């Protein structure tokens, strides 16, 4: 299993991702998608593979990199 390219710790269960950040403008990213973090405590963006981890949630541990991809919380 390959580690996700970027892990972002967030405070809210619903997050938006457009692929921007770290020198990438929104115009060069991907369409904005809204993701919902479920009982696992994290969700992965289906476009850029960013992992969003809920702070204080069940996945907020050092081993969150080894957890399988969860992108089922994605919605347009």
C-alpha cells in the first residue's frame, strides 16, 4: 500500500478539496468536491489523494498513513 501524498488534519467532518495549495493554484487543481468524514475519522480525495483526518477522531494517530483509502464520502 502506498502512503497518501498529503495528510491534512481538519476540525470539521465536511471538507472541500480543489487540489490547490503548495504552489498549485485552484485553476490548475481539480474540480471542487465536498467530502464527508465518516466513523473511520478520515476521507481521501478521489482526484488528488489528499487525506483529510478529523482532529481527535479515531484516525488521528501516527499510523493513519497505513489505513486503506476511503473516498466513499465524496459528493459533487
